[in-house]
């Protein structure tokens, strides 16, 4: 803290060079202290968030001093640190080098071996800084000022206007009843905005103008990786462009670690489909079941199972023990069940072998620590539960159920930012998996899945097709030699 305040004094007096040196000393000691927390993920996240001011002061001071590249290194050094620590342990990466040196090497290597063009963003006040990285090209830097409102209010207004979170015909796949929390920040605005024209695709224009338009002239291919910051971590990136497929990553270092994993780390076959685990035994103080069964979830996984020629785990068979047993060796995991984005937990059927007749939480609740402990080799995890892409937004990105699976070893995760109509979800998943089975990449399958909803009369409104987001690498599968007729998969154009 002393180093930080020395930096502030020098910055206010106009001595940026001295200020930057003090900020770097401050961060050096913060990083050394954080490493003492070892495997305490929650503590690391809290510690980093508490001391965010030092990292922000460094990269903003570097920009003031005209050191654009160094500013990127500093902003990246403070991004998703706890996730990076976990992934380094999982992939056996040496941590002897200092954080600053490692960050520069990471960014340099990312620019050499980028799987796609990548945009790193950093938000300070109402100013967004963009660094565009592309293989074999120099780094491009842009800035954009958000006019007339804050980033938070821009996100809130946009999501309200497209009807995100308004009442739809869908099963409640949250854990609200277990948490005794019946509030929903999105549903609170449902009545107010029901009268809006939700099919107006221009509703996403304000987000496009702020996040994509400033760098649109620099984009040279149809695939883009976005490292978001602040409230924009919850933006529906996949829906912001018709011509560019956008996926997100928490940080450049996380991207490098995931894409540089050994070829044999990820499984190449086998699928785990989980739908509507049996939860009638989980009761309240009056002996009444807490959860409703999810009939649409059964229909969803049975449809996918038919496409991929896999028998799903449903009902009483979808126990916590069985899911954990199978999860560690499969290439694809799809879970349609009650989930909690805040705590990163999923409710499964209680284990039959337990000490109490009435299931305890540990008998049926799949936690982040459970997933992390068992380890994953999955190329893709699809979380088909309410708000699976949401969570607490901080320097880690979004801390929730999706991050839990990335920490556990998943190469990519497909989530939804808000709940949508059950029939719309079924149509999306049907198109998504047909294209995935035809060896299309996950980002391309996502594009076609969203397109299938947009082209219908019932689900053309933005709120139906926009919430799906792909986090991590773009993966493909080889599900045997089965090919599907084009008239079944939908338009290929």
C-alpha cells in the first residue's frame, strides 16, 4: 500500500516514470503475498479484487506515458489470476519466473500462435481500451468513450430492451428454492418491458457500437476471441455480429494455457449426457420435495442422445457418484439440470450409498470443488440450466459455474446468460448438435443454432437466440462417420 500511494503522489505531481516504478513494486508485493495463499481459490479471488486499484493504476499510467504494449502486459497480469494459477498446476507449467516476465512472454507467444484474432479490453470509468492481436501482425490499439451513461447502465438498459429475463415458458432450472431466494434481478423488470418490441434487432446496436464498432475495420476474418472486462463480461457477444463468430476467454494467459495443453490431455471420444436428475428425496422441513422434475430436460438429452448415439443419464441413474465417475474421461459433457450460477453448483440425484435416509447436501450437490477434484478431459461442457453463464463479475471475469468447469480442465464451455423458452432451447440444441455431429466447430455450430431460432416466426426476437456464449477454445468432434441430410441440419449458408 505504501508503494501504491507513493506512486499516486508521483503521478499527481506529473512524474509518470517514478509513479510507474512504484506501482510495479506494489504489484510485485501483492503477487508475492497472493502466492502464499497457495490453493485457496476463493481467498485469491477476494485478495485480488481488494487490491485491484494497484493493477488499474499501473496500466492506466502506462497508457498516459504512451507505453501501449506495456499497458497491455500490466492489464493482462492482473486478469483472472486465480484461474491462471489453477490451470498452471493442472497443465504442469513452471511458475518460477516472475509474473511480469511470464505475462510478457505469454502475450508475445499468443501473438505468434493465435488460433484467431483476439481483442483484449480494459475498462476504466467510461473509457474502454482495445488491443487487437493477430498472428504475424503488429498490435493495434483503440479507445472508446461510453457517452451519456456508465458501462453498468448500458448493459442494464440493453438487456431490458431485448427482454432478457422476462417471463417465458421454461422450466425453473435454478436452485432458488434450495437457497430460499425467490428473487430474480431480470424478472423484476418483466412487466415494465413486456410492451416493448422485442423483435427489434437494433436493440443490440448500442452494445455493438461500444464493443465491436471501434475495431470493426481491423477485423480480417470471421472468427474473433474477446477478453472482456467489467460488466461487459456478461454481454451476449455471440449475438453482436452476423458475420463474425465471437467467443470469449477470461484472459490471454488462460487462452494460451488451454490451447497449449498436450494433445493427449483431452479425451477424443465418449459423451456424457445428464438430464433431470431424480430429486424427490430432497425435501424441506415439511417433507415436501424442494425441486420440480424437469420433463423438458429429459426430452432435450434424449434428443441429443439420439443424434450422438449415446444413452443419457436420466432420473435416478443421474447420481452424483455416477456423474463424477463418467465425467473425468469423456470428451463432451451436457448437463440439463438445476444449477446455481452464483455458487457454481448443480443438483444431481442423491447417491444411494449414504449415511442418512434423508439426503445431505453433499450426497446430491455437485460443487466446484467436486468438479475440480475429479478433473476433466472434456473438450466441451454444455450447461443447459438457467443463467449458467452468470455469476459474480470481478477481475476473474465471471466467477460462477462456467469458471468451475474451466478450472476443472474443460477446454471450452457453452452457457446461457438468461433463461429462454423450452421449445426454443430444444430447437437450438437440436441444430447445434447436428452441426457438431457433422464435424463443424463449436463456434460454427453455435452460429447455426442461433440462426435456426432467428429464422423462425416464434423465436426471432433477440431474447430467444442471443444468450448463448462460448467460453474458451473452438473445438471439433468426430462422432463416427454418421452424416446428416442437409434438409435436417438446416441452412448451411
